[in-house]
C-alpha cells in the first residue's frame, strides 16, 4: 500500500434520492448519516475503499477483542482475533496482534484498517500503520538547523518557512517565523505567499514523520521552478519537544478560548502590572526576572498541558519563561505573539484586578466521560433512573465489583440488549476506563443515547472494598 501522496485528490460524493408517492401521508424519518470512512486529514491523498477505513488509532482492548479508530469526530469499532489479524507496523514488518500490545501502536497514529462484515459485526483482518514519508537526504533538515535559522530570523537567515498543515492546526501554535501555506490550498495560495526568487531557500514542515503535506508541498514547489527546497520532516511534534511555538491574539481567542478548550495562561509580568489588565483566565506568574523557582513549583501533571506565556509585548520576558518551562520538561509551551499589547489592540476582553496565583487545569473530558464525583455518588446510592454496568470479564467480576453494578462484559453487550434499559442513564466502568469506553461506543452505536463511561482506575481489594482514582 502506498501512503505517499503524489497528487491531491479531493473526492466529493453527493448522493440525492427523491422519492414521491401519490398517497403519501407523512414522510419517513431521515436515515442516520453514514459514518465517514476516511479522516479529513487523509482525504488529500486517499479515497474511500470498500471494506476499509482510514483514521487515527484510538485504543485496543484485548479483553474485549476490540480496536477503536477515530475518524474525525466519529468512532468506529472492529472486533479482531489476536492470532488471525495481520498488523503491518511503520517499519513495514508484519505480525499478528502482538504488534498492538504494550503501546506499540501509538494513540493518534494514522492507520488503515481492512475488515470483513457479517451479521452487522465488523472484524478487522489487517491493520496498517502509516509509515514515515520518504524524503531524499539532500532535502532533509533537522531540528538543530531549523533552530539556528529561526534564531537568526528570515532576513539574516535568508529563508522562508512554511507550515503545510491546515489552518486549524496552525492556529494551535506554529514554529516562530512560519507562514501558513496549507497543502490542501497550495495551488490557490502559492502565488501570493511563495517568494519571487526561485533560488531562495524555502522550507516546508507539517505534523511529523508520517505527514505527507510538507513533502507534497515541496513537490509542488519544485514543479513551479523553485530550486532550493528543504523539508523539515520531523515537523511540529519534534519542534515542540524542545522549543516553544507561537500563536497570535486572534488564534488564542478563536482556536482556544472561544472553543472552551482548556489551556494554561501564564501572565509573567509583575503582579501589579498584570492586575491592570490581562486575558480572562490568566494566572499571575511573575517570573520575568527569575523563572526557575516558580517553574519548579508547577504541578508535574501540567507537563503535557498547553501553556501560553503572556508578557507585555510577546518579547524577551515571555521567551525567557518559555525556555525555562521547556528546560523543566514541559512540552507544549507557546508564546503569545505581541503579548497583552496585541490582545488589547485587537479589542478583546481584558479583565482587571488581582489575578489568581494557583494554576488550575482540567483536561477536556473524552466524549461520554462521566464526572468522577457523579459516578462515586451513583456507586454508593444508585438512583432508579441510572444503571451501572461492569464491562469487565466474568472472572474479574467474581473477584470483586461495585455492589450497585450489573456485570455485562463488553463483548456480550450486543447479545444482552434486553437487559439494558433505554429509559435509564447507562454508565460503564472497568479497571482502567479502556474497556468501559469500548462498551460505551458499542452501546451508542446500537442506538442508545443516554450513555456514559468512567475514565478512571478502579482497584478492588479482597475484602470487597474498592478505590477509584484518576491520573
């Protein structure tokens, strides 16, 4: 299978069926929309195929013998036989289900699943990890080279850096000095954004080693006559491990705050200055002179959380704190370009008064996830309109389970629907949340709308007691 994108192929399928009848009394209810089979990010290079889906690996449960794939906002599930399924990893090696154990297939990795379907059950027969894209050695650039150029800036470094990702990804944060030239819109925007000098150094990057968009952009630029083209194949994932990204005031507002996506906002100006006006939700983090002590006090659970550093003008203060955060192991650090001055110039909401000094960050829950406190309440005193289901195996249930729960292993759900009421809130749990989420998506796919799952660890003691904890 060739994952490399040679030419962009955007396939639009439009189906329209109009049925009329002379004696129609009422229209039939509309059929549910078909689930997508190709993720939007894959559609530039691939089209839909019968018996196959392309999306992002979400999870695998060997107990429930289920693979879960995310296709944009949709979830698709496949049963599998550990000994029968063929798994082709990113290195091109083929094995069985063992290749999916121990996190060998990373969450979020692009995959193709080939399957058969019988009696409404889809069974995966082959899972193919998207391999790294092929880029010639003379075109490759590594992180240290990009770091040196960015430190010099486009004028001194004599380069043009282009982010080939779609605009929503660019809005999340980009490499400093980069301009967004999305691969899907390359033909439309290239004339406006590429330099007139065909010998100028132009560099493309995108979402990492398996992303086709930067090599695809390089191919297009070459056809336009550009002679000095480079590709930073490691892209944004590698850059973010050791370097800060940047985003504008507009992008912070539209891509984060307006969408209510959890983000940590650190205002690093002196507390008195920050109190005169800051971004709503910002925390006072006066680390402009000596960031190390304050950084050390930050909760280690924030190391993967998105952190936006804000100073007066998006200058040396913010950059200094961002570098200290990176040095301490925080890997999703961004600097607000133009700082609070840019935010105010855009006439966005500014709050005044003493800012909070304690960082509070709660990751956005997964779709269907029940609040921990709510579940604990139900576990102790089950309301008549709620049903808790233990989705683990029968042997695990016998070793201990929540007394208010009913044991229905995830793999038995389709055969035991008569035991699950559509008139109640149904909540699944397991030992880790993985099988519970599989069960949740299975029941949702069967037409149940009032369903949740516990995304937490549940440990049972021999005396029947249990402990619920969340990482």
